[in-house]
């Protein structure tokens, strides 16, 4: 039986445990953990970005992105049922000093017109709209998948208004190139261990280095190669593992859901 309640109820496979035990490790604070470096380079290449960062949790990944793209007093647009709004203990306000503007939807995709209306005018008494966050797949909308065309439309609106976009994407996803930053979860379909990656656009790749801005959020683990090693030693990304072990045709389902040929 396959338990699909959550990625948090699964456990490492024997191959994952073996990869963790045999991983080459080093001090990641100094950038000397070879397994972490290999995973980050692999993720950046896969998603067409210049840099990637391996962090322990999804909330941490989300909050790093918010902190990088905002100033205190800014506003971030999110869907009203988003994980950032419901399940991250008011971290945007506490850590970055920003407020959330929640736009409702019936399926995780707020109407484009409503998104445009949520962008604040430039008057001094309004907060600055600095970031639009998309959740894909969407937890509180039953795992609904945002279409590729929708993500592109939102990205275009953001660029026209000098706003960044931060989608949470399945991997590998063709919308990756449309966003300033991406969060890719490495647990979905695999196991419950530290596992998140973030990737960055080339123009901001310098900000990805662990010493530059992430330390207040906890970035920097002396030896994290064991966690990173299981990602490469367990058959690649989650869709690959499901495809191999379960015969679910995850790749084909994913392509159809986002409109990829």
C-alpha cells in the first residue's frame, strides 16, 4: 500500500540510508562539503539557474526567498490558502517585516485580474508590492497543479511591475526559467529528512552564497553531506523514484498537467 497522506509519513529506502552513510562530507559553512556542492550544482543545471542552495526545510527556503526580495514594510502577494500564509507561524512578519496580501481562488490560481488589482499603486502611503508567491502543487486545494501558461502570465505581470516571482515547483518543471527564484522540495514521494533546495537567477547568484545574508535564518551546517547524499543516491528526483518503483507514470502525468508536450 502507498500512503499518500503526506511526504512526512514516508521513510528512507535502504538505498537512501546507504547513500547517507557513504556520502563524502565536509564543512558546508566553508563551502567544503563535496556532496552538498555536487547536489547544488546538479539542481542549478537541471533548472537552468546559475546557483542553488540546499537547506533543511521548506519553511526556511520560503523565508529566505521572501527576505531576499523584500525590504521591511513591503507587501507580498500570496494565494489565500497558501502554505506561507497558513503554516509558517507568521514568519514573513517576524523575520522580514513584511505583510501578506492574500488573493482568494477556487483552485490555487487567483484570477489574473484579481492579481493585478492586488498590486499596490506607487503612492507613498501604500506598501510596496515586492513579490508574488505561487504554490504548485497546492496543498490546501487538494494538490491542484498550476498550469504552465498561468505561471508564465503571472511572471509577465510581475516583470511589467518590477516585481519578483517565487513559485514552488515540481521538478523538473518548464516554468523554472520564468521565475527569479524557485523552491524544489526533495521529499515529495521520498522520505522525511532535511531536503529543500532553492535556485537563483544568474543576476543574483552572488547572493546565494551561504555567508551572504542567510546566517540569521540558520543557513550553515558543519556536516550536511549525509542528507545531500541520499538525494543523488536514491534515483534522482521524486518523480524518477515513483516512476521506477510504483509504475505510476508520474512523468507523463506531470507533463499533461502543466500542458507540456
